């Protein structure tokens, strides 16, 4: 900039505009304007040195003095206080001016909403929040900086490893390296040790800018071909920001902690392979996962949660409890075993009763439908990559990825009148979606799944009452399954959308009013609605504090018209109904996985595949055990008998591991008194009781819901 001004006088307005453009452009790309101050100061000095003879130059000086005045910034703090500085200050200096405690805790700053390093220079009026490890952003800066520390340590120990990318993820971070062999657990320990040493050295983390092409050459010269490739994909007119700590230099937008000494609580958690850019045709990289926290206690808590999550992993429990399996002949499709299918049936029968008690008519539509239907519904154009196809007699068919078009065809099968509305259809709709194999996860994320999928055809005036009723119902169902902590989100109009603003106003307000009527709290997500209408989402919190989106209610003005649905209105005109897509548990496969993990496999009595096991101590109780089992079965319970000639302690242990709610133990004493000795899966001994008393207890428990 200085060179430009010095060699050719530019009209002040142009210069000013140019400068502003420069600043705006840098801000837009996430780079700070720290060095813009230096430029401005130099320009100012240059202008002051100019003999102010002609008006052009006077204006020039005035312009720069005006800029100069802004270099004595007023900094507004979150509590509303304003601090004045006579000269530009860094974020770190502002923190010091507030107090030594804050100066020490400062990890970054938020200036007018934008996250910056503590070295960022404030040269004009701005609002500033000092970011510490108490802020979510502070934690993110810590994790991000720890990912750099990891790369630094790897480069020290394995100089010929190449760095690629290292993003922050939920609860931690990872970094992918190109290396000639997979890292071992011993390597992991050594890397973590080196990270601790490097953090203790408390080396400053510094930032500088470099033109793109220079940065490409720079990383190429270090043998960092992946980094060079990433930088080469950034537009050539952008400067690249580099961060150094000690001998390690990495490309990054930042911000980072001011020095490595701020990184105190971290742990490397696991190793994995990952393809470069997620493409299996590329090189397999070595991924190292880690986590970082503000306090040691937080780390301990997290590691405990991780351990719990591993114990509860539905894939593991699915195997040990013999619920289901998956195999490569049908990727992403579940083989349900008898016990798993029993759980499924409990969920399905519950949801069927929900349909029946709430004015839904259950229907069943074909799985395979002609291409022309998917073209009209828009799926062919927008969803084709995720669909499976088949053909017969030279006709092309798609295996349905969604149930909605089928429901419209049922609606269209007869002439409908306003008197028929709202018309509610429910289906246990079986769908297939061609998810990439890398995205599949147990029965949580599959290619074939079944939803409790319902569609309500109604008039616009009925949206609100339908949504109110649905919201109550959904919350009831979640409570029934044991989920009481539900976050409700309302996703509003996106930029790309169908329909007029008036229609969107009405639909969004109808949903708001519906939620208000239920006296629930919700969070609004602007821009996250579907292109055809707004939606409500239900996020369930499980016993480990994890959140799962299950239910949804979506207003759709578009599909009924696309598939020519209409009804005769009160004034005898033809109108297009509004379609409400709704599901409560969503995919039954996924919901069952959530249930298994939420309960760690110890499902409530009513959901347990086997509810009672009757155990004999010796052969003498065999007939009595058979009779007891039959009585339990005829009382409606899923009871099994274990009459094997094994030690009773062995049998008890085995069925406890199977997480069966109750064990009935029969010895000679029970046979003589015609009673049953009962034990819970938690190991509690309930003592001997008459069978009828036990059946009463079971009935009460099975019927009791939170
Ligand atoms: Zn970084
Ligand atoms: Zn639908």
C-alpha cells in the first residue's frame, strides 16, 4: 500500500475505498487486519509529511487524520464498560489493563463477534470479549491448538511424516499424517510425552502472512506435499496465514493460544486409518485422535463417559445379548435375531397403538415404484445418488427411499372432500437409502430401515391444531420409552425455498403457536428449514447426556401439488391440501440402538426380550420349573426355563450377563412350599414368595410408566 501511495497519488476517496475494500476482503476470508494498522500508520505519516498546498492534498491529509483519530480506540467490554486507549492495543494488552488474572487466562479475543488471537491489534473502536477456557470458543481454541501441538510432536519424533489436516471435532480433535507405516500404541505414548514436553517449554505461537504462491513453494521445500496441495486450492489472490511454535510451522486461519504453555490438559485417545480427502482411491493416512480440556476433572469425566459409551455400544451389546447381526452379504441391512425382533415388536406395537389412539389409519405401500413417480416427486433429480434401482420388462423402478409419495397416491385414490380432512395415514414404512459404506454404523445408520412414518393431509387452517396434538403425542411417547429430557427445535425458512413469504409467515407462526399452546420451550434455527416448509425437530438426551434427533414434524406445501393431490373445498372449488410429514421414533433400527445404549442393554421389563428366567438347582425341580414357566407365560410374560444340569451360580451369572430383569430360583425348599425365590438382575434378593405375588409384581412393573 505504501509503495502505491508514494509512487502515484491516488484520489483520497479512491484510496479510502480501496483500503476499506482491502480490510473487508481480509475479514471476509477470516484473516485479521492486524497489519492493516501498520499500513494505515505509514500512510498517515506520509500524508502528514506532504506540503498541504492544493486542496487535493488537504483533503488527503484530512482523510488520513480522520483515520488517525480512530487509532485511539475505545474498547467496549461485555459488561458495557468502555476503555479508552491512546494508541492501538493488542487483545492481550486490553486483558492486562483489566486485570492480571484475566491477562493470564486470555486464550483469544472476540472482536465485534469475530474470534482473533490475543496478539491481534485493535486500532479502531470495537467491542471486545476476552475468551478464556470458560467459554465454549475458548475450549475450541484449546483443542485446535492442541492439534497443532500434536503435529509439532509428530514432526519432532518422525521428521519424514507429512502433516495434512487437523480439525476440532466434538470433545476433541484429530490430525491426519502421511507416514510409511501405521503408528503403534507405543508411538502414541511417545507422542503424548513429547507434547507434554513441548507444552512445558511454553513457546510462543506466532502468526504471519505469506502470499499464496510463496506459501505453496515454502511447504513444497519442506517436503510437505499435502499442505502445499491444500494451499494451492486457495484462491491465488489471498494471503495465507502461517502459525509457528518452536520449529514447527503450519498453515492455519487460527486463532490459537498465545503460547504452548496454555495447553495443560490433553490426552491422545486412539489411532485409525483415514483416506486422504475421504476417498478410498487416495493414500491411507494415519489419524490420531485426541481430546483437550480446561481442567483435569473435565478430562476425567470425559474419559469416564467414553468408557461408559464403549460398554454401552449397541454393536457390542447386540452381539453379547444375541439381538442382531450384520454381515457383508447385505451391507447396512440388519439380520434381527429372535430376541432383537422381540424388542422391535414391542416398539412397533407401541407405535401401532399410538396410531390407533390418535386418529391415524395404518396403511402399507409398495416398496418398488416406477421411475415416473420419482421424477414427479423430485426425488429423481435431487435424491438419485441415495436411491437403489431395479428394472423389469424394460421399465425402470426405484426402491423407495421415503414413504411420502406412496401416501399421496393413497390420498389420490379417491375424491376427497374438506369433510375428510385432516386425513391421517400411518405406516411402518420400509425404506432403502444407498448410504456410502463408510457412513454405516451398526444399526444406528443403515441402508434399510423402517420408520413410524405418518402423513397428515389437511387444510392450512388445520396445521396449528395438528401440530399441537402431535407435539403432545411425541413428548408422551418419549416419556413412555424413558426419555424425559427433550430439546425442541424449530427450523425456519432457508434461502433457497419454494412458496411466497406470506405462506412461510403463516406456516412458521402456526408451528410457533402450536408449541406455545403446549407450554414447551424451543430453540429457533433460522435458515435450517426444508426448502418446502418449516419443521419441528425433537432431540432426545440419553443417560450419557448425548443428544439424538428422532422425531420431526414438517410442513410441506409442495409435494401434494407436484403429485396432483386435491380436495373439494367448502365453496366447491378444488384445493391442494397441505401435507404434514411426521415421525416420532423415526427409524426403528436407530431408535432401538438408542434404547440399547440409553439402558446399557438392561431394558425396562416391558421392553426386555426375555423377562423372567426360571432356574432349577437340581433335576428334582424340573417339573415344578416347567409349571412355573407355563404359568408366567399364560399370564402374558416372556419367560424361559433353564433346566440344564449346571451349577446354580453359573446359571445365575450367565443370565445376569444377559441382563434379564428377573431370575426365579427353584430348589427343594421352594418345591415343598410351592413358592418362588426371586432375584433381580441388579443382584437384589427378593426372597421367597407365592407365584401369584410375583406375577402381581410383574404386572405392576410392566404397566408402570414414568
Ligand atoms: Zn490452527
Ligand atoms: Zn414424508
